[in-house]
C-alpha cells in the first residue's frame, strides 16, 4: 500500500450536512437521521452515512432488488439490507483503506455499527489497524 499520511482537515470529509465520497470524489448529502444518531462520533457518523450512500448510489443489487421489489420483500427487506450493508463495509475496507486510515477510521468504528460480522471486523483489523500499528 503506497500511502502518504498527511493530516486531513475534518471539513474535507465531513460536516453537518455532507460527507465526502471517495468514489464520487465530492461531498454528497448525508442522512439527517444518521447525523442525529451518531452526532457524538464524527468518524462513526461518516462511516454510517457512507454505507448508506454506497447502498443507494453505488450498489446495483440494492437498486435492482430492494428499490424495485420493496413491497414484495416484506419481512425480508431488513435482512437483505443488512447483507448488502455488510458487503459494502468490506468493499469500503478493501478499496478505500488508504482513505479510512487518513481520516482515522479503525476496526472499532466498524464494530460499533449494527450487524457487522466478525469477519468484517477482522478484515478491518488486517487492512487498517495493522498498518496503523506499523507507522506508530
């Protein structure tokens, strides 16, 4: 991993209405609900919001299945959404570890999110926390 760890001003990835998306390379609207739930932890707030943004804007399965067939999914919607979120968490860890490291998101942030599986937390430990230990 070729990474230059420089300080990133928090305003560049998060403020009270927007979050930075490392795929879109711009600030995107966050969720008012998530901003209120996670208002005490800026990094956790960003992580919860980016997962929602990814699900709605960068995940074709969610768009095809959940948005199109929401009424027919009924009681299965929440479990399907949780599985999709889990895959998104892993994609973010794998594809954007460098950005996560720069803004200070660690495996503990993933562990605090609802329905995060142990294998995802372990992946975050391997990709993010291990690197942070090496440089500190």
